[in-house]
C-alpha cells in the first residue's frame, strides 16, 4: 500500500503545481494527460536512480518499501515533482516566446516584401 502512495502521489503534486503556475484550471482530460506524463517521468527517474545508484533491481520485492526507504523515496520523488512542474512551465513559456518571435519575424518579412 505504501508503494502505491510513493509511486502515484508525487505526480498529483506536480499536476497541481503546474496548474497553479500556469494560472489555469485543467479539465479532466488535461489533468489525466499531465498526470500520466508526470507519472512516467518522475517514476522513470526514480527507477533509474534506484537501479544505478542504490543497486535495487526490483521494486516489487516486499522488503524494498520499508518505512525508512519509503520516506526517502517519497521525499525525493516529491522534490522531482516540484522540479518537473517548474521545468514544464518554463519549457512552455520558452516555446511560446519562440513561436511569438517567429510570428513577428514573418510579419516583418511580409511587410518588407509589400514595400
């Protein structure tokens, strides 16, 4: 039961933080889409850390999610959730700024051609 909390709770933090940073209310489909993406990213990074840094090869074994390990896991994955939310919002701002710049350049080229 603790393993499910460790795996599926941090993406909730990430989705809520992303919505607050973007100052939007997500509909159900957006929430599910972001939740799935953040679940894959956060747990992928966590499994990579567990595999290569701590030499844990199976998280399904019953002795892996002990109390101290679960506390460390949820702390680190919550930190990753916060970082990934900020990265997602920053990437979106960067992408929109670059799209705006491309549109401005196209408008400028069109006005130069008209003259």
